């Protein structure tokens, strides 16, 4: 929903698709006039942006509950060993939001 009088400041919406008929992360990287991008999606969407090097900051929200197997939070990043994974991200902030925890990581 757009707020009356603020349409020009409202976020643009893009739809990603694994079928390839809609926007891809590499297409999004070339958008002009885009300073910030909020990505909402599943494990494969998150992994695609990380693989393409299009993520500057991660905000991870964790709830103190266990519900069993659940769904994967992240798909395959293409990293094959721990040495490749170390040093990519650094924790810059952590805070409690009620009983949930927010962790903020910046790309190194």
C-alpha cells in the first residue's frame, strides 16, 4: 500500500523467480538509483544474493524456541571448506528485542 502524497518515496517492488522469467540478483545489482535493498525470501534467495556478493549487511533474528526440523535458513553458498568461510563477516551489533535476539553482521 502506498501512502497518499508519498508515492515517490515508496519502495519499488521486484519479484525474483527461480524459473528465470523475472528479475535475477545480477539484474538487481545493476539497478540505477538504488542505495538500499531489503531482500525477503527463503533459503535459496538468501544464498543467491550471498553467492553473487550483493550483501553488505546481515540482520539475523533468533527466537528462543525450538520447533523441530523446520526449514533451512540458507541454501548452498558454494563454500567447500571452513577456511573459505572464515573472515567473510564480522559481528557489529547484538541486542535483545524482547525475548528474541538480533545479530547484525557486516561484510568484511
